[in-house]
């Protein structure tokens, strides 16, 4: 996973003649169990000696979106650890996940 | 001070792996070989379910097993004892199987002589969920002693699987496990998921699971 992030960043750094990558913006869905601290640690190891070395990973957690099967209301859930997934409008527990699996390198800041 | 540039990327992480996984799926479809990716925690009963599945379906399908569990030397010996072809994936301490590892394993199997490949993924509920192996169907096995809070703590894996097998239901009396709670949570994460409750020890519920897999494999081969 982290290797994939690193490869994407390095590819774009080269394509843009970047001297140094300062930070990388990731968009990660609420469904992911990945820990920011660990991704950063692996990333630091992989990026050693490249223009990406020292870059800070900034994770933007995208909330999961559910749709209620009764009233069709859509609602966001920021943490899936939250016990309650019932519809915010009608309290139905018959709900369907629409999104929350995002895994994207959005952008980077660089010199 | 040099100017800081914001460079737009918008690229999916793991898209390389997904590309390779799609190519593997295509190849499996052409060869009419159904690959099942079985995931679950260590001790959930992955190997037991594989052994049960083999005895239920070996008369109908030519089966092989791809083993990637870290303790899988023991596991592959159990499977090999049944006279089933097994291939060991060396994950090199990796926490999951990726499409490149599967591609290598498939290269060691005579696909033309097989109908069903069962991939025993590494015992872990996090990383395997992120990584497409090229399987036709993904299944997660959860055992009653692990507790009914797993879909709460590891939502991703339940959202990407085609079926959930709740194993060790014979422990239900001894454990504080609310099957209804698990079902409700899992269906919210994944409305299309199929649910099976069984015990590999008593064999209760195994027939229903095997029937589903049988239907999936035969529908795939007819397609």
C-alpha cells in the first residue's frame, strides 16, 4: 500500500521536475483500517535518498456515506467504530453503504 | 525562498495491483477456473473450511489450493494429505497476498486440469481486504470465539466480500456472540453479501455453504 503511494508520488515528482516534495495529500475512506503513523513510517523508509525524502503525508479521511432503504435519506458516518448506523432521519436500520472506500493520492506540495 | 507548487495527482492507490488482478480474472474466466479468496483471522478456521469444502465438492470439481498463511506449511500438509494439489506462496513475511504473488502461483498450476482454486490468504482482517488478488469470489470467515464486534472494528473486509462464513457456531452457547447484530451490521456495509453459519467441527451448516459455492462455480463455468 505504502509502496504504491510512494511510486505514484515519485512518478509525478519526476514528471514535474520537482526538487523536493514537501507534503503529499491522501484521500482515504472511513472504511480503511490503515494507521497514519504506520503509513508515514514505511513511507519514510521507502523514500530515503529520493526527492520525496522527508515529505509529510497528510491524510484526509473521507466519511462513509450510507443510504436509508426506507426513506432514501443519505447520511455520513465519520467513524465506522460508531455503533449507530441507523438512518439519521427515520431511524431505520435497513441501510446501505454507498461510499467510503476511497484510496487516492490527491496532490502534493513541492519545490 | 523557492515557491511551493501544488501538483494535482488524483491517482488511485494500488491501481497497478488492480490492473494485474483484472488480467488474472480474465485469464481465469477464459480457462473456466474459479478462484476463491478465503480471508480471516488466524484460528478462524480457514484451513478447516477448506478441508470441509474439498470433501464436499471434490467429486464434482478438480480442486487445487494455494496456501499463503504464514503457518501454512502445516496447512498445506493437511491439504496435500487429501491428495489435493497445493502451491505454497512465499509472502516473505507480507501480511497479505497481492496479484503478483497469485500470478506466480497460477504459473505453477495446470489450469487446464482444474475447476476450482481455493486461495488461503494470510491470517489478517486488515491488509487482505485492501488488496485484490484476482479472485472470482471473496469470502471472509469469522469464528464465534473472536467476538461479534469484528464487523465494527474491521468494516472494510466485510464490505468487499461476497460471503461471510460464521464458523464455530457450536461455541455460541459459551460465547457472548449476537449473530443478529453481526448480520445487521454486515448487511449495512454490504447489502449483497451472503451469510452462512456453520461449524467445521460438527459439520452443521457446511452443506448449505458447499451448495452455494457449487452454484457459484457452475454458473461461472457456464457463463
